[in-house]
C-alpha cells in the first residue's frame, strides 16, 4: 500500500483589518500632533477663576505675540527661571533681546505685508499670549509696542474653562 | 495536429494544458513578509502614543488699547476703580488686590468678582466706571489676567492697564 502523504493544516491570521486600524491610528497621531501651530510657543497661559476666554472668531487679521517663560511649558521648573521672560515671538520669529523697537518694526511689517489700509489697521487684532508666571513688567513693553504700531485691538489668551465650572 | 493539443470548434478554443501544469496551478501563493512592516508600524504607534500630549484649550479675553495721544478724561464725574496689585509671598508668587479709596484687600479672583458686583450695585447698576489695573512690576501675569477677567465678568465697559509700578 502506498504511503499517504500527510499535509498539515495551514492556519493563517487575517492581518489586513489589524494593519488597517493601526495605520488609521498612526495617521491620527501624526495629524493631531501637528495641530499645534508654529505661532504658538511652548508656554502655559493663565487660568483665571471663571474664565471668560472664548474662541477667536476672525483669524484673518490676527497676530500672536508670545511671551514665554524661560522655563517653557514645564510647570515644575525652578521659580527663578520661570519668572524670567524668554525672547518674544511674533509670527514664529523671535525678537532678539526683547527689543521693543524691533517689535514695533515687525508689527508694521505685518501691516505692510497684508496691504492693510491705514483706516483698517484698527481692525487688526493682536493676541498677547504670555506665560502665567511672567512678571507684568515683561509684558508692559509689548503693550506699549502694540499701541505704538497703531493697533487698538488686543486680546489676552487664557485657558478656557469648561462650561460646568462657570 | 500536434500531439497533446485539443482544439474545439465553436464558441472558443480550449488549449491543451499538460497534467504537470495543472498540478502546479494555484499552489504558488505569493505573499510579501508582513512581520517586519507590522513591527515597524507598532513601534511608530507606540512612539506617537507615548510622546503625544494635547494642548490645553486656549481662548481670548477681548480687550482694546488706547490710541496714542488719548488720555484726557472724557467724563470727570465717573470715578475710576483702580485695582492695585501688590506681589506677596515667597518669590512674589502671590498677590493682594487693593482698591484705591476703599480699605479693601483681597486675595482671590472670586473675592474680586464679588467686590465688583457689589460696587456696581452701589452705583445703581452702572458699569460706566473705568477699571484701571495697576500692578507692581513683579506681579505675575496670571494675576493681571485674573483682574481683567473679573472686570469683564462684572460687565465693566472700560478696563485699562497702568504702567508697572515699583
């Protein structure tokens, strides 16, 4: 009698759905990780009691000035480091030595770049995004520079409180 | 006709397939090695899972700066409410809110909001009084935003910033 050849059963997992899901997750993390804009420096905004901060409506004529702390967004950093302001950043570009005149020039450049007519300069909104630990004396030169550039609208960034806390 | 080839007349022609070819048909299954790809994919997934941090939800507290050259009081009968911020505590992290002309000292935004509401009641519901925020230079930005936020919460129409005092 001829010997019967024994063939083992070939069990194979269907990997395709798992790979599909994994790729979906990777794409999500890649996209979600880039959501933070370059305009936003690493800092922690203030969180006032019953914050009234609301989402920005019109971002067409919107400029952000970041006033980060030297401690960045590390809440556990040493206090001495945290109370010093790092370089101001506008439009992703730092202002060396926190030069007030350079900030005024940059703001005027921004106005010129967008061809904003003089009568509409007042519509331009500058958002002051400062770290909660930075002393007030570090913010005052920025307020003065904004006014010097002829911009009247200024918003202050704060952490939005969930409605149930209000 | 050559040996081994069968040809049928009619709708189409069927070619002869040798028994050896028939045996081989369907047995060769080409599949790229998926294991390294899945390994790399999971490494990426783990990397994004571990390094990902979502930004805190930020919002704006709307404000406006005075135009250069403005500063003349428009209505001398409306008495401004000046809130002085004095840095206290170790490393000047904390603050006392003092109201000019009233012997009131507060430590929290909650107390400040209650004071503002009481003051509006005393003024017969009028919110025309300008609120002037006058912090010491060392006062942290979070406390300045706290006063700004509470003045907005109390529905004061005008809120201003004074230069940093010593």
